[in-house]
C-alpha cells in the first residue's frame, strides 16, 4: 500500500447544502457586525462627550479657584508691604507700642481696619507702667 | 445577473476596487473559493461547526480587507492566507483555554486529532495515518496537509506560509518519510 492511496479515506468536504445560502449568511453576519460596531461607536461617543463636559467643568472650577487664590495672594502681598513699611519707618515709640505694649500680634495693627488710632495718644501711660 | 465564469480574479478585484456592484462581485468570489477555503480549514479542525465559524470569519475579514487589496498576490493565495491565519489563531486560542503553561512555546499550535470525528472513516490504517500526522512538528504538518490533502502548488504555499519553495519541499519530504516509517509503508 502507498501513502498516496490513503487520502481517499478522508472526507473534508462540506455537508450537503452548506453553500446553498452561504453568501446571504455572510452578508447577514457583516450587517450584524456593522450594527454592533455602530452601537459601540455611539457608546464611545457618549462616554467621550460626558468626559469632555466633565473636563470643561473641572477646568472652569480650576480657573475660578486659581483666580480666587491670586486675589487672596495679592491682598496678602499688600498686607506684607504695609507691614514692611511700618517696620522700616516707625519710630521707637510706635515700635514699642506695637511689640511690648500690646499682646495682640503685630499683624493686627498692620491691617488698616484694625488700627486703633487712639493708642497713639496713650503712650505716656504705657511708659509709666514700665 | 453577472456571469461569474466570464471574469478573472484580477477583473473581479479591479471592478470591486472601482466600486462596481461590490456585493455581487464578492458573492462571485465566495462562490468561486468557498468550497476550497472550507476544505483547507476543515483539514485542521475537528468539527464542521468549528470549520463553519472560521470560514465565515475568513470571508467577513476578506470583505473588510478587500478595498485595501493591492493585487500584489493572487486573490486565491490572499484568501488562503487569511483562512490559514484565522485557523491557526482559533487553534491557539482553543489551546490557551485548555491549558496555560509557562513552559509552552507561544508559537506552537497543537493541531487537534481528527480520529474521533464522524466525518472521517475510522478504519485502522486511516487512524494510524492520523496519528502519524499528529506526531509531525507544526510546520511540517501544515505543509504535509496542504500538499497531501489539498494538492496545493509549492509556489502558492510559499506565498501563503512565507517560506521558500526549497524549504517547503524539504519539509514535505521529511514529513512523508516520517509518516511512511510510522506506517511501515514502502
């Protein structure tokens, strides 16, 4: 027996009628896959648009908060400048009054809203105490 | 109705690329190569159901890829290439599902046994041949099955498997020798 004789024992042919509607089945499958692909794409688009909207909101919040911080920093800078000005320019009495005569922190006096101008007239009394 | 026999593969592909009745043209291509593609896939798979899935996937992929086809190879070898890749991917995923071992060579594909399949005769010599084929290394088995069962030309196999004709001839020769020794044939 030869090897070439044996292959007739094998049957790899398709079952009868397999190719009768084969082309229609393929196009149905293609159509089905196209639809599910479209669904996937629309889902992705929905997700993306949600993500983009969320990003815009986050960006808006960030810009708003950074503007707010900038304003705060500016105010602090002004306050600092004013403190520095006082330190550089105040006389001994004023300095004494600010540092020893009162227990409140110096910064309170640097803010214009809290300056009690009356204290400038009481420095004699304070000196007497010491 | 288009007379399928009238047109060569090149004419069909050119007409397809020029957007002329794409669906009709593709139906002709399926009619022309469906059975051969089925047989090619079936030699590697155990059941008709598996082969049916792979044949369908092959033609769906071909439909999607045909607009990019550049006629650098023949339509026939191009379709065979798709179907071979689909079959090997299927076998690989089936094998991965069965056993996952770190010792496995990732390129190795276990082509399943056909001995228990209803579509094959089950006489002793046929079973012995089946066992002999199973013992071949993967590449030799691919070459043997394509040459022995499908009687494919070496030149076509060379394009499909990206291997030189010389290497394919050597592979087939060694495969035949091994099988003949196994079966104790002349």
